[in-house]
């Protein structure tokens, strides 16, 4: 006996009988064998379904499967399918004590199901802890996560991290509000401006599942129209989900829904919300307290009960593409949900992507458009300034703005604010015809041709082939020129030209949500245009070649989308609204802007891509990494027989201190990229082959990084 125990024993002898009985009982309980915490050594197992199948939070591909664990009797009540658990992972095969595998580190996971017995013949490790009895993961969400992981050659654990927000204990302890009764069927409102618009809303209200691609008219009414579609779905007793590109669009849709339905009928899910608020809103949706959800791409996996409508606004916006592995796109996730839940689908925007046009062309969705009379009544007047106009305007060339643009600004400032859209800097220059400015393309794969250095031969940016005898397929010319690069600094020039008018800027550092109707010059980069009260009196779209000359298959489509987004904020032509685009008027995207015909432009783009075998007609994947790693990966992967490999070609080296794009090489490293494409119907086989090859690499512990992405947004 130690000296420390002596006084304690004496005190026990002098204690009253009640205290002696309590001490003896405590000692008796202490001698009873107890399970070791977190290993449950010697603990009895659950009498029914003693095996838990767990999805562990390990994003590596070769561990993309379920693992079985024993369920201790003390955790039996809480260890239900869908709850968060903690388990020991990496226990040695020979580290077994009292029938339990031990060792390994504690990691998080989800309990998927309970089983009577395991397929694994050896001893199982025990569940270490049930983190919370809240059932988060159900079969519907798990099926969606698995489908997204398979489509994008990723792991279920990685997708689950995108689908389920981090736990917040305080939010979980609070009860969610009681669900409100279904609202009345709304009036179609401004949906009557569209052919079959009222019928679409009526189909939602009656419990139908219409699928539509919606080409919205310019103006601010799109948020009210989205709100009415959601209200009609709620009136049928079903739920609705709307995904928008950014927080400003979410705020406008939130205001429209609140004005139409009142408070408490919808939840807002955005990634920039605080952890407690975001998790509380997510739980309210999961528990069925709220049936409508709006948000950014963080909401595309929202577990809405009885889903009746999924809607996406402006699917061409870059923010809909998730930067984290496996980089799913919100449009494809919502398409999977529409097929899985057999619900309505609405894809809307002022512009029209090639993917949206394909949905209509294949008959999967129907067009939801307005008659030409409605388009002309709602759209502003669009005027263009090309190279010939600038050549005749010496004073405008010196000032870097044509006379027509100055006149539009001067006239517009008499009646309200004027928007000036300036393209972002940093686009890589490629080559184009000096006569007609048609982009120079490879004759083998139609990739962009680029000049490595002065006097050198042209080389394809996709397949790497040299081109020594190029001529323009449009006009037959042989001379090339570098396409216009970057944005011109116009804010200072406009400020000097109009000293009495305030100049406001909106861009990456500071994005304005709204501006007043007072006269002002608003200089904005694409995508950051604020909404003006009453609409802009005029808009200038400067340096069109900076966007049209991008080395990307989507350059024309993206330029038109950005122009339409800015022009849609301008007042109608009947109210004096004018848009001046500084771009060659003969080019297809410029003509589509003048006619306000994004659907026709998308259909022509789709026809060209079908002829060339490019997405979305085909499925494509990008494989990037160090040259030896890319070559070894392509040699090892068992590609489908129809697959075609383009490249590999070198990627631009990331300069130290510059921001690194997703899939770009680390600063200073030399990477290559290969493109793999397959015909329609073979996308699942391509994704499966790439996932298997990547899993084999990680299982071997390969040091060299190989980056794989399905449906890369920029393929050159």
C-alpha cells in the first residue's frame, strides 16, 4: 500500500455505514471487467444485426468500398443506418485481442446498413463511437452520390463531402420548425409571355414532371418566374430545388420567393454561410420541415423530400463546376436527380449552352421560348463596331473607343446609369486569319494552332502536330495574326472624358450587387455586373476579341453568354435602351447578339461539334501530369476500343506567385495533358476504365501525380 492510500483507508474506517456501503459498491463495480473505450474489447455484441457496414471518409480510389465493423451492444440503439460514426481504420490483420481487431487511427464515416453477418471471414474491429443519432444519409442520397462518383471517376467519400455539410452540434440539438401547409396554386404571371409558359406552370401544379429548356426574356422578371415555378410545385405537395450561380442571384431569388410565398417556406443553402446556419438549414430540409431550397452549387445535393422540380439558372457559368474532386457540374447532378426521382426539370438562362440545345434536340426536354414579337419588345437595341469602323475613325482609335460608343455613353447618361463591360485579363494568345479573323485550327483534330516563337512552325495545342501549310478555310488567306489579348484600361479614360459623372467599378476585388438609377458609369468585368434600378440606359461591350479569341472550344458560346447577361440588364429598345458591342459584326456570336438569338447559335454550335466529334456529342476526359507519369498512365489504362487519345501536349508552366487553376501544374513544374474521347454511349466505360487505372496507381503508392477529369470545362 502506498503512503497516499493510508489516510484514505483511515478515513474509510471512520466513515458512517451509508458511506461505507457506497465505497464497497464502487470498489465492487470497479473490479467488474469493462470494455476498453474505442475498442470495446470483451464487450458483448448486439443481439440482432451485429454487423455494421460503414462508408469511411477516405477519398482514395482503391478504398472506394464499404467496410464491415462489429456493433457493441451499448451502441445498438444509436447505430442506425445513416448516422455518423467513428471507426478505427488500418488495424493490423494479426492485432487481434478478445476476438476484436485493434489498432489503426480513428476516422469518420457513415453507417450504411446493419447486417446479420459479414462477408469477411476474419475478426472485425468494433465501431468506436456513434457521433450523433441523427440519421443523415438515406438510400436516396447515397444512390445519388454513388451515381455522381461513377460518372466522374471519383470516390463516394469525396462526393459525400460535397453533399453533406460538416456537423454542428448546436444546430443539431435545435428542433426544426414545423412544416407549413401547401400554398395555393399561383397565377402564371409573366410566364404568359412565353409559348406554353402557362401550361408549364399548370403541369407543375397538377403533379406533372415536365422537362424544359427556358430561354428567358431580358429584364428582371426571371426571378419572379422562377418563384412561381417553385410555388406551383409546392402547391402539388412536392418539393423544389433551384441552383443559381452566385450569391447575388440567390439573394434576388430569395427576395422573389419571400414576396410570393412569405417567410418559412424555403431554405437558402450557400457555401459562404456560417457553419451553424448552413447545417441548421440543411437539417431543416433533411427533416422535411422545409420543402423548397435555393442556393449555389452547394445546394445541388440538398436532400429535398418528395422532390418535384429541379431548376438551374445560367448553366454556362463557371461557378456551377465544382473545383473539388471529382469536379461534378451542377447541371449533370440535377439531370441525374431528375432521372432518379422522375421529377420536373427546368434549365433556364438568357443564353443557351450547347448542352441545353442537345437536351432539346434529343427530345429529352422541350423548348420554353417567347415569340419574336415578345423578344423584340423586351430586348434593347444592339449596335456593333468592327475593324472597318475603327479604321475610319482616327480620333476614336487614338482614344481606344469608337465615336459610336462615346455617343451612346453621352446619350445614356442623360437618362440613367451606363454599363461598361471590360473583359478580364490573362487570356493566352492564339493565331487567327489576318483577313477574316477566323481562329486557326488543326486539320487533324480541329485544335487551336499556336506559334511557339517568332519564325517557328505552327503547332496544335491539342494533338501537338505541326502545321506547315495553313490557309484559312473561310476566305483562303495565308496570313496569320495574334488574336487580341486582355482588357484595356478604360475607367480612367471615361472618368477624364466625363468628369462630372461618378465612375464605379465592379470586379473580383469588390462586386457590386445593385446601383441606383442616377447617372453614373459602371465599369465591370464579365459576371460582376450589378443590377441597376430601372435598368441601364445603355451598355458598352468592349474588346470583343479578348473573349472571342480565347483558346477554347467554348469561346464563342461563352462570349455570347456574357454579352447577353450584360445586355439583359439594359432597358428595352422602346424605353431607349442601347447596347454597343465593339466586335466584328460578321462573326456568328455577334450576329446572334444583334438578333438576340442564343438558341440558333447553340444549335449551329451543336451541329459543328457533332461533325467534329466533340462534347457534348462525345464524352471526353483530360489526363494531366508529369510527362513520364502521363505516358505510363495511358499505357496502363484499359481504354474502350473506340477511345481516341489526342496528345499529350505540354501545358503552360505556372509562374511562382500566380494563382494555380484547377488541374494546372504546380509552380515551376512541366506537365503534359492528353485528351481521351469516346463516342456517345461509351462515357460510362471511359469513366470506369480511368477510375480503375487511377485506383491501381494509388494502391501501388505511386509518387507522381496524375490528374484525371471527366468533361473538362476547357479543352483548348
